[in-house]
């Protein structure tokens, strides 16, 4: 079932034709992709890029503002938590019959109410 040299040459020529056809298809696809990419890049203007950068800067500034607001809220919450713990210990002391400075309790309540407003 061996072919003579002529058959091998024909098979080799067909194989080369297929390889060329595939290479042309791949080359065409790459060329089309590059053409479309360049068209897209050409459509972007300097003002588009500047506008995009400005929006990024605005978003970043907003994040910084939000972060500082959250930090302030966390600080206030920590202070309120400390006050509540202090009041809790004063209530515990009252329950156990210990003397508690009523003026200090009233001052804490006034401070909490003023923060609430």
C-alpha cells in the first residue's frame, strides 16, 4: 500500500495548501482585529481621557470623604460606648447599694442627650 513518489508529492502539496489557507485565515482575523482596535483607539479623544481621569479623581475624593466621615462616626460611637459602660457601672453600683455621685450621673445623661440632639 505504498504510494510512489508522485503520491507523496501530491499529499505534501495538499498539506502545504491547507497550511497556507489556514495561515491566510488566521492572518485575516488578526488583521481585522488590529484594524478594529485601531479604529476604537482613534475614536478616543484627549478630552475623553481627561474626563475619565477627572471622574476617577472625583470618585477617589468621595471615598476619602466617606472614609473620614466613617472614622468620625466610629470615634463618636466609641465615646458613646464608653459613656454607656460608665452608666452601666453606675447603675450596678446603685443596685448594690454603693454611694454614687448623682451630679456626675446627671452630667453624663445631659452630655448624652446633647449629643443626641
